[in-house]
């Protein structure tokens, strides 16, 4: 049975997080203070280059595995250059007027307009 892209990506993200944690633990070489220092250095605005080298390698491997898994399950992964932007729809021709748009819908507007019945000003 084919898996949805959401399921694949969820598995990939889970594996990436676990791999990053294992890489952090291995980089600390069993020293709890080093592990805590590395963990404390990671926050929401941490760039990829700011991560410890072991974590960078783990993340890079996880990304490669993610694309490989998507392609293995039949999804097409294309470069951004390969995807064409939507083409704009042509607008009305310059100088187009109401008669070019077809017949008017609704009741015809013939005869004098009558004021609304009831609650008007006097």
C-alpha cells in the first residue's frame, strides 16, 4: 500500500530528531556538562552553520534520506527551477466595452424608476 507524503515526512522528521540527539550525545563523549552546553546553544533562531559539526552531519544525512525515501515511494522531487509558475490569465482586451461581455442578466431596465415603497423621506 502506498504511503502518503505526510506519513513519510513525519517518519523522516522523527528519524532526524533522534539522529540529531544521538549525534549530540556522541559529540559530548559522555560528559554531561558538554551535552548540556551543546543543548543550551540550540534555540529557535539557530542557523544550520551554528549547530555542532556532528549534528550538521546527522541533519544532512537525514535530508538525503528524506528525498531518497520520497523518491522510493514514487513521489517526484524536482528542483525549484523545474517548476513553472502559473501563467497569468489574459485580461479583457483594451477598449473592451459592455457589449463585448454578452447579454445583460436580470430584468430589463426600461421605463421610469419608481421610488421605494414605504419608509422613504418626505
